[in-house]
C-alpha cells in the first residue's frame, strides 16, 4: 500500500516515512500542495496523510478539491484540536483526524483501520450476493449455492448488464447493442434469445428465476423475487 505524506515539517515527515516503512507501507513525502498535485497526477496512491496548514495552501481546501475527482482515503494531521475544526475536516472528506502531537504507533493503527474500511467497501462493490448467487465482477466468476458456474464471456456480459439495471426493462435492442457494438461481433435477435435462455438455465432454479421476460419488449432483472 502506497501512502503519501503531505507535511511541511521535515523532521516529522521523515519520522512518519520511517515508521510507515517499518509497518510495511510504501511511503512518499512531499512538502506542499503543488508537489502533492504533481505526485497524484503521476502516481497511484492508496492513502494520504495530509497536514492542514501547508506553506502553499490549505489542506482542507485541497482535500475538498480532491474529493471532487478521486476516491482516496485521507487522514488529516493538524495542531487544531477544536471540535469546530474537526467538523470542518470531516465535512471536507476526511476519513480520520489526528491532532498533533500524536503517538506514531497510534497513527499507524489508524492508517490500518482506514485502509481496512476502504478495502471492505471496494470488495463489497465488486461482489453482489443475490438469492443463491454470488457474482464477482472483478474475477468474472459466479457461484450458485457455493458451486462455481461455467458461464461464457457473452453470458457473463449479459448477467452484468442485468445486475447493473435491477427492475428496469432492458429492451432487446439495448441488449443487442451491449453484445454487438462493443466487440463488433454480430448478434441477431434469435442468437440473443439463445444467450438469455442459456444464462437462465444456469442461474435459475425452482426458488429463483432472476430474469423475467417482458413479452414484446425485452427482459427485466427481478433479483430475489420469486
């Protein structure tokens, strides 16, 4: 995990870098907002340790701007310990707020906790549990009652499209566009019917049907409805 320390106190920044390395992280240090902006434009970072008072900008303003364009954990480091300051920090998008002076080992544990929360959210977003199915969108796998289903790439693509549009009637043309335009493979309506039928036969059972035919229009993902 890569941690970017944005702190103008050189001694503190280097101390944080050393302790983060000992904790198994890959830390980098910059000393102001402009350096941080350049770094984030060039490198992928997993968490920011951000000082509020920087020589070329305000950390709270910087965090608020970052929140508008990327989802990254932010822990504020600041000497401001008033409740009002903490509220402003959290409103700007902070995931935690640590006041100086602090115990560096406590800070490491709070870094661990914030990253665990983010990883849990990301894993949840990448996986969907519905009925007796578990669909993993990152590994392209589907499990039914604990057993891995064998889906073709086209069947999985259809399943993803349905899951992304729960309760919405997807017309046959929408599904044809999904299968044809992106891969430039020709799929006609008859072939689409076959694909949907095969997908249904693999995921459905006597308890869950998942996909409902809307006659004359298309199909609708009904999830756990029976």
